[in-house]
C-alpha cells in the first residue's frame, strides 16, 4: 500500500513551502492551524529561524471556532498583529482542517486587506501537498502582485528562481551560484528568495532571462514570461553543465524561447547510477556526471509539480513502496541519507543531504553543489 | 490598585497588573527556536519495544517523523499519509486500518505494542475509532494497541495530546494482582533524581519504587502495573495516572513537583499517611536547602535571573523561592499560569509587584530585542534564547527535580551555570533534551 511508510520520512509539505519562499521578503505569513505547523516548519524546514527575523505565525485555531465557522478571531488577530508589526504584505496558508471546512480564504484576505490596507493574499495550500507546490505558488503570488509593470530590459541579466533553503541549504551555496553566474558576465538581478528583499525582487521584470534552479521557481518563471515576455532556462550551473547553462541562457536571451539546459541521454539498461531528489538540481548533477564520466544515470522524482522538468526515462515515484521498487536494482545511489534503508544492501550510496527531506538531520554535512572543489565534484571527477 | 479584568493585549506585563490565569490575550502564535521540551514522539518512545504509527496529512506528519529521525529512532516509527480524496470520499477509516496493518506487516519484526496516533481529521470527520481499533486487534491479536491522539485542535479547552498520551500509556495495562510494597512512579518523561529524598526514604522503608526509565523490555513496562501504589509527580501525567490507578484498583497519590517548603511538607504528609512511614525531619532538610541557596546567592549576587515555563511546571513557585532567598528575579516567561500556581502568583503580586511576566508565543516576541547589556542567568531554554545569554541551566519540564533534593540540586546547577558559558545556539534548537540527537 503506497500510503504507508515503514521507514522513510515525508518531504516538506506545502504550508512550510510557502513560509520558506516568503521568509526574507518582509511580509507576514500566517498558517491557519491549531498548533503543529509552526513548530514543524521552524524546527525542521527553516534553517534561518534562530538567526534571522521573519514574521511567521500560526493562528492557533481551536475546535469551537472550526466547528462554528468563526473566522472573526482569525481576522482580528491578523489585523491587530499587522498593525503592530507593519509587514509589507500578509500571506495566508491553510492546514488540513480549514481546508476541510471550506474556509473562504479569498474572502478573508480581502477583508484583512480592507482593514489594514496591506496587500493580503491566500496561497492555495492544505497541508497535503509537497513544498514544491506551496513554495511555487507563493513565488507566483509575488510575481502577480509585486513585480513592477513598466520595465526596461537589461541585457545579460538574470533572476534566479526557486532558491530556498529547502533545496539550497545555506546562503553560502546561493553565493557560490551567484559567483558562477557573475564570473561568466551575467548580472544577477534578484534571487527568489534568499538574500534579496522584496524591493530587489520587484525589479525582476528587467532581467533578460530567468534561470529556474529548482522546481519551486517554475510557476514564477511562467508568470514572468507571461507578464514581461522573459524567457526562462531550466538548469543549475553545476560542474561541467555550467557551460551548457550559459549557452542556454545566451540562446534564450537571443531567441526569447524558454528551454532546458540539460539534455542527458537515457538508457535504462546501462544506467548504473540513480539519483533521487529535487529534479532541477539532480538532473543538472546527473548531466555533469555524464559529461565527466559518460556514466549513464536515471533520475527518480519523488515530488509533485515537477512534470515539466521530467524527460523520457525519468521516473515519477510517489510513496515508499514505489521508491523501494524503483531502487531494487540500483548499484550506485546519490540521494539524501534517509533513503539508504530502502536501497539494496550492496548498493553504493553517496549521501547528498536535502533539507526538504531530512530537515536538519545532516546539516553539518551539506554539500555545496556550486563550490568548484565540492565533495560531489571530488567524488565524481 | 485597580485589578486587571482581562488578559493584556501585549507581550509583557508587571505581575501586579497581570490577569490570572491568562496574563496575555490569545493572538497569532510565535514559536521560539528553543525545542528541548519533549513531544509525544519522545514520550511514546519510552515504552520499550513499542512501535509508533501516525495517520495524518503530510504537513502534520513532517514534525513527528523527523522527531523520530533526529532521535535515531526511525526504525520504531511508521506512518500512513492521508490525502484529500480520503476526506472527500469518506475513506479515512479504511485507509487508517489498511495503512496501519500494512505498516505493521512491513516491519522486520512484529512489535509487542503499537502506539497508533489518530489526528484532528479523524475527529472532525467523525471517524469510528472503535471500529479502527477493533479491526486492528482482530488482525493482530498479539499486539497491544495504545489509543493515542495527535489532535491539538482540542487542546485549548480539553486535554492536550500529551495528557492523552500519558493516559493511553496506562490504559494498556492489563488487570493484574498488586504486589505489596511496590510503587510505580508514572506519567513523567524524566526519572526521579538520584538525589531526591523520596527515593532514599522509600527504599529505607522497604518499598520498591519503579519508573518507566527502569524498563528495558515491554514486559518490564507492563510490570509497572503490578505496583500497589501509583505516584504521579508531573502535572501533565496526573490525569492519566489517576485514571489508570482507578481502573486497576490501585492507590494513587499526586505529589506535584514544587518549590515551596510548605507544599513539600504537605506532599510528605501524604506519603507518610498513605504508607505509614515516619515523618521526615523537615527542619533539617529546609536548613540544608537554605544553606545551599545562600551559597548560590553569594556567588550569583544581584545578577538578574530569568525563568521560563518550560524549565519547570512551577516557574512562579521557583521565582518565589529564589526571591525569598534574596535572588534578583527580573522576568518570568510564560503564556499561562497553572491553577497549582495561583497561591505563588498572588504572593508575587503582593511581594514582588515589579516582577515582569513576558509571553513566549505572542507575535511581538519575534521582534523583542534580545541583546543584553548585562549578564543574565537564565533558568530554561526559552529564557536563554529571549535573554540571549550563554549562562543558563539547561533543564526542561522540571527534569527529575522533586522535594528538598530537587532544590539542593537546582542550587548546584545555578552555581555551575553562572560560571560556565554554554553554546546556546547549538544546544537549545535540539529536540527532546536528554534524548539522542543527530542534529
């Protein structure tokens, strides 16, 4: 039965994804939830919680209000907190019970916005989907509501879309990614959303190309394309794929056509390496390994909302049973360490900690994929 | 002075102006990075050989499954994920039964016990929990199922999931004969401190006291049911232990962890009466405590002290004890005041009216300035975080402190904490103080 899990954990869910994506943008995120969502988010999904300030709260929903459909306390608490703390915007996210109740989040958002004069919106969530959906929708809302309309394009400039600690760990990895791009003459206008504030992100329409470095950035990329005609490239400049990413950026800038930077040959019979994790980063890594070693690999996608990134031969596997079945003949696996128990005992395993899977369990062993001498490069050179 | 008639819509107040039992109005809630208190996963893992299975949606699951992972106990944890279709099609009961059965069948070894946690969704959908447990017991007659809940939506006006778990942990005890001169101390996450006089006095009088922390097999755990007297020392455990004692026909005593000499004496009077043992020499014990506190006071001097409600169930009782011994307590962090603390609250209002109470979950606390100009000694992880101090006593939920021995031990820890800097950034985000942690 695919819903039962013997040993694997579950990926960060949509509500935490919203919080992670909006953490640095100066807004206030309110999870409509009785208790656990906030603790789960800030303990396991948010590495910045101790050191960085962000207005992320839960509503503390309780039984009677949920049954009676009393939204007034929720609205009142948000309005009074917003008046005290003055956020740039207010984003709402829903846990399972408000979803079950059919809570009218759009109506509530409108009422709060009218009362506070602060932009307020609901990011569609219900606590039952992956972070890729929640974080992706959150960034899409930022495009819809905040990115300036009238802009002049700046050549050789790029926004990085889909950057959260859930996939990128610490800021050092983001800085290394930026350095790679600037070293090749690309100006990084904004990073969605680590290290840049809302004002910087609002100018994203000026970029000539958007670079989608995780599946979280896909929806925002599409909207930016609709809104400003900006093409996007899917891919992360890891190792030997870096050159391909730059070429794809050049092509996209020149032609206005969005494209993928990785084109990895697939041969199920010859695939001796298996990668599991976030698709853009894993497929970029896979492409680097192929270019360096001609080692054919296959990618297993365990996440929702990533279909556009997948290519022929990629496997979408949901739940522990499907994943275990997909891994049964694996010889060498690159994945988060918590996948190891479902891999064949004799398979070689390269640990690549992923916050969105194992949280902070392996935070001391994060690997910076954009660091020229990173462990992953050393191992696969 | 005018008395407050309602909780204050602010994150701090002088105690003289605080409303009992809720000094601060409910609002949006902030969660500080201090995570040393135990949750239901940690507590449930204390039952040897038992396996935990949670049935809930992804977002709720993440916190518990990673709790197990962080404490290197993933092999004792399984889960069943609920999806939208289950809610809309009314299949939550079926998925719960099938998923739990499937998770059990996948285990390399059949556990003697399963703690099955259902959630708010089961409650709101009116799931037939009796059916769920009946069918699972039919399928797995050799497994003891513990009926546990992770339903925080009910906790503000009813029992918390933590209290319910502590009850469930005793509900599973089978009816059995009581053994004479045996005592089970139940309902707490922490073993009674070795320095606590309760241990030695019971032993000297021929009583065998046992705790869950002494158990290494599930059979050991069930043997706790055979004691003739059940003791509860921890407030969150009281309800469950009392219910368990009633169901099994055992004697029951609640001897709350506390700091006031008078209440400690009352606890001991109950013990003496129930067990027929000689009264304690309270004067001697109190003198030792006074001396230990005086020594600590001489060292700590007028350094301000901050206490938080996760440190001990009686933060105000502790503040009172310290102030009665001339310590300078400036702040107590708490979000509500237990009815057990009303007397201490009133005493502090009258005798220490400038003592500040600060909330921990009010949203303003996210931006409360944390930089300190002077050294602060914190008692508790949240106080250490809010006060941004490396000088703190790292204890949660009262640890195993009880009675006069608890006060003596605390005085030693305060002296040690005053001199020894701790790595607050590294220590307090770890979950479940005392449990294994891979973080």
